[in-house]
C-alpha cells in the first residue's frame, strides 16, 4: 500500500518532458531500454545508452540509471505500466555520466544506489556533465548529479527477492579504471556495462586495450546465455564478439606498426580496419581509439 501511494505521488509529479523510450523484454526477468548507436545530442537527448530492469519478484533492480533525471523517470513510468513493482536497488556499472545521471530520480524515493570507489576519484559533480553540455535543457531538467549511496570495493554477492546478484570487478583498467559487471546466475544474464558495445564503435578514451581484452576473456567464462552491454542491441552469447574482434585486431595492427618503427600519426593513418567502417561512430571514434591504444602499447617496447 505504501509503495502504491508513493507511486501515485511520483507518477503525478513526473516531469512534463518524457523521452520516447521503448522497453524490450529480453528474458522473463529482464526488460531493457536500448539507446541509439550515437553520441548524446539534442535529438536523442540522452537516449543513447542501455538501461535494464531485473524483476526479482520482490521488486526491480535497475542496472545503470541512465543519462538524466527525465530519462530515469521516463523508463520508470514505462516499467510501472508493465508491472508496478518498487525499485529496490540501482547499480552503476562504471563512472561515465550517461550511465548514472538518473540516480537522483531514484534516491529521492530512498532507493539504494551501488557503485565502485572510482566514483570518489573520477566523478566530479562540481563540473558541468557531458549531458548538461550536449542535450537540451528541457531533457536535462531536474538532473542533479548524484553519486552512489553505497560503495563496494571488491567482488560480493547480494540476495534480493528470488535472485542472487554477483558483482565482479575487472582485475585491471579496461574501459575505465573500475569496471563492474553484474552476473545473475538464476537468470543466466550478464550485465556487462561498457565492456560490451554493439552497433557502434567502442570508446577507448581513458581505457586500456590490454586490460579490456583480458576483461572480455574473463566474461567469456561466465555461464551467461544473455549478455547485455552498455550500448547496442545484441544480447545473445555472441554479444561480446564485436568488441573483442575490434580491440584484438587493433592491438595486432598497432603492434605490427610499432615493430615497423612507425610513429603515432603514421599508425593512426595506417590502422583503418575496414571490416568495422560500417559501424556507427567509426568516423568520430576510430582514430582516437588507435591513438589511445598506441600510447598504451608503445610502452611494451620500452
């Protein structure tokens, strides 16, 4: 009864701005919202990231709250129309703002938000966020950057409803300094955050190509039938394949360039990887990825 009363209050109080989000049920327990394969802009207004709701029978666990207060509110409203359950926990897989700026919508309801200690280091709430800069003021309205209320520093399990949640940290810098994944063994679902991209080129800015490939090797060992990444629509066991192939080929090509004594600009011009040129954001992301990977890999020869 208390939840229904709170639900009525919050639904009535939702912002007039609503993002056109479409829920997709991918298993009996998991419903996701899949964003556009592009950067944030005033057209998608932050609908360029993946957010999922895990039904634990007792309530929802939200994996990555999304890009703004209005994004989170819009997704929540859609989910309440499907099944009016309370949100019991929000999980932030990593520190990039498109994945956690919806936290404030949930914390105003008293929902716990779980994240890594990287939020204490690399999430500066005093500076304008990327979303604030690139999406419309209407879409960003009511957004207050809100860090996780609970920090975990190592792997641990948590029981909620009829599900066991397994939180795992990658052993070294990969996409970010502290990438956390959530594996749900009963549902056989792995929420991989931005370790897994599909439909668009991944971003290596601030990451480590060696650590990322090692992380994907680790994820392949999970008994997951469904794998949900942070961007892109593919969710079967092969969802890892594109990111793995892209990073592996890039590493191989850059190592060859280094062996030939090529400098960074020559390598950026050479490592074009045509098999991936049809992916969204290739033109805006690929050269920067090669540069970032080169700066990591050149240390192997020193």
